[in-house]
C-alpha cells in the first residue's frame, strides 16, 4: 500500500491520519479499525499495515470516508487511494482459484 513512498511521506500520512482522528473526540473509540490502522502505522510501520486483515482495511477505508477527506490531495487522499487499491487487490486475489484466504 505504501510502495514507492519515502519514509518521510509515510510519516506524513501517519501524522495526517493522527490529526484527522484528533479532530473528532470519539473517533478512536467509535472507529476502531481506523484507529487500529493509525496505531499500526505509527508503532509498527508500513509493512505491518500491509499485513492487516482484509476486513480491517475495508472498515478502515469506510471509516476514513465517513470522517470526510479534507481534500483529494495530500497524504490522507493517498491513504484513501491505497486502502481502496489494497482492498480491491485482496478481493480479487480471494476470488482466484487455489488462492489462500
């Protein structure tokens, strides 16, 4: 999901996600999957995010979209696009014959 981004850009994505969650007082409690994604990125890094369960990524994307994107540019927009791509890629892989789920 973060392939091609520098460590600095990945850090910016994490900071923007943290700031977005901070703007909404109960977001971390109500949007547990998005908060889990933020904690995973902050504490374990981008490879750990790629290893998250597909349902976590789908819910994190839907929760991110519920919060609303500040703009369709920048780190949060990149995160939304990455989550969308990751969930579509995993859904396609699950449909392939002989693929492990």
